[in-house]
C-alpha cells in the first residue's frame, strides 16, 4: 500500500474526512458501502459504515472500516458488498470506532 496513512500515528478524524468519495455502492440507514480515494496519493479504500442500533436507550454505536483496495477489487465489491469482509480477513484496514478511536487493524 502506498498511502501516507499507513505510517501516520495517530490517525485523526480529519485524516479520514479528507478522503474523497469516488462512488456510493450501497446505502441504508444503518449500513453503507462506498469507495474513497486519498487526495494525496490516490490510494483507493472500500469504506463500510455500520451502525449498531440501541433500540432501548438510543446509544447507537457507529463504526467505519477503511480497507485499502486496488481498482480491480471494485467490481467484486459492487456485485457483493460482503466481499469487503473477505478483504478484511487478509489485509490491514483502518477502524474508526465509537468515541473517535481510529487505528489500524491487522490480522
């Protein structure tokens, strides 16, 4: 991976907000998938938003996962968004967890 975010510590909310959305693949109120690009280096990311809804107390937890991809990874993700989960099993990705905790997850 070529992105400057690979070596940046700590990762911050502005770092992730600076990524540019290329296209939306799937949208719902509690789950969305889109492709973003780093404005500095062009690295592509498959981004997955998941919201764990707390129906009783309203303390919803929102998660974002940024998986570095190549352009050849986009068609399989467009055909089946669960492909992001498969990619997360074999490569590092950025986790933006509740409380604005942002870190690289590695397997």
